[in-house]
């Protein structure tokens, strides 16, 4: 007899998650290394105090104030006239994407992405009983539109999930690719498929790289997801969101659990949004540090994927695990992920990156 009586496809599966180790330099989960300033902490604390006084009641199910704040922020970063009814939010963009698959995937339907990519995608599909198909990318991790066309024609997906910038490679998607995918997915098999562009790292994009938000008005089947975990340095608060057609946001209300965004979460996120300028000021520094890291690695003969994100994928190593372990022994935790031979390092403060460089020179030169 099997115990516990788990669904068959879940048996033997390890829960997702990078090691949470107590190390001096943690560069493994693409967090923002800058904690909120004293002023931001004070404002969040005041907002949470107010919320605490009403915790006997359920929170605003429609997170009205937060939606307004998120719409306003998106319109300042590539969005064009996005209204609060075009915004959806949940506990991290992980939950936002699970909602999307619960509503638009499901038994008999297929979700597609192109590897290497974010390793949670197949898990959302599995948890929403959706078939999963992973196509591939070019050797340099650029998007292969011709191959994508074949995969989409063959599998007729209900949802295509694509991060831009991609995790773990840092590769951004050009606008024309996003537009072409939306057209490819519209009306196929009599029904539109959704193109979900996961912009978890969008604020770190390089000069000249556009946001998919700019295309929302042109394609009703385009969904753009964002998170406050990265650029906003709010990973601990768990707030992800998306922008899409109002009908899509409305449909997501069917699958969300009642009152899924706590009053504390809503108060925290709204307070942080009021400090967007300050929280995002560190993004410029992280982008510069990213570009310095890429240049330094290339000067030392490493291969590095072009990155529009707050991390970079570098290699190649015959034994990447040995390099990962060597760095860990020196107090620097990075991520063993992506294709074999490559490692991913998140961009930290200048001091943290100096520690990373020193450790890498000892381990891999
Ligand atoms: N999308 C991508 C591409 C990510 O890398 C991550 C986090 N690692 C997420 C979504 C989820 O982030 P969160 O749930 O914290 O918003």
C-alpha cells in the first residue's frame, strides 16, 4: 500500500526550491541586495499598523487601491493607458501564473514554453492538470521563431509562457517576436491562445529593450506579468501582478481563492508603490553592476549570455558542480541551473560582486 495516498504523478517529486543556506554572499535567487530604506520601512510599518486595526474583517477582495497603484506604475514603465480593470495581482507572480493556467489551461489543453527557461513553468502546468510541451531555443539562447511556429502548429497551445528577460539566460524577446506569437495564437482552432510574457525582470532591461506592455493595446490575447520581488526589492512581501484585457482579469476572479491577498500584503505593496522612485533608484546601480560583471567575465575568457536581467549565465565548465561548490566553500552561493556547463550568478552589491570575482578566480582559473 502506498502512503501517503498522493496523486501518482507527484510521487517521488522533490519540492521546487534553491538551497536556503546561511552564507555571507547569497547570489542564488535573483533577489535585490538592497533592503528597504528606513523611510520605506517606516511607511510600510504605518500602513500595516492601520491594516492591523481591521484584521477582524476579510480584506478587500478586489484589492482596489493596490490595483490603482499598480496600473499607475505600469503606465510609467511602458504601459499605455492601462486601467485598474486590466490589472490582476496575487501572492507572487508564481501564483499569478498558476491562476492563468487554472483558468486558461486545464485537462485537454496544452501549455508551451521554450527551454532553457524558468523551471517552475512545468510545475504550474502539472498543478493545473495541463499538458506541458517545451520547445528549444537557438544555441545562443535567442528565440527561434521558426521552431516556435512548428511547435505551436503541432500542439495548438492554450497558453504560451515566455519570460522576457528569460530566466536563467537573461535573454529579452524582441517586439516583433511577441507580436508574431500573438497573431499565431489568435483564433487558432477557433479559440485564442494566450501569450504570457513574464516580465519578472523587466525593470533591469538594457537601454533600447522595450517592454511587452507597449503591445497590450494591439493584441487582446497578450498578458504581461510582473513582480515586486525583484526591482522593487520586496520578495518577502509576495506580490506579483499582470496586465491584460479586462475580460482576462475578470475570468481570473473565478479561480482565485476567496480573499487571496491579505490586508497586510495589500497595505505593504501599496505603501511600497508610493516609494517606487526610491526603490527603483537602486535598479540603475544593479544594471551597471550587471554590465561590469558580464564584461569582467568575458575579459577572463568565460562565455556569458547577453543579459537584460539582474543575473547572468556564464560558463562553460566541464564540472560546474565543482565550481559551484568551490564558490560555496568561499562563502559565495550562486545557482547551479540552466544547461549543463553553465552557472547563474545574481547581481549583488559592488562588495558582493567583488567577493564573487575573487572566489571565482581562485576556483576556476
Ligand atoms: N518568473 C520568473 C522568470 C522568475 O525567475 C521568478 C522568480 N524566480 C518568478 C516568475 C516568480 O517570482 P515571484 O513569485 O517572487 O513574483
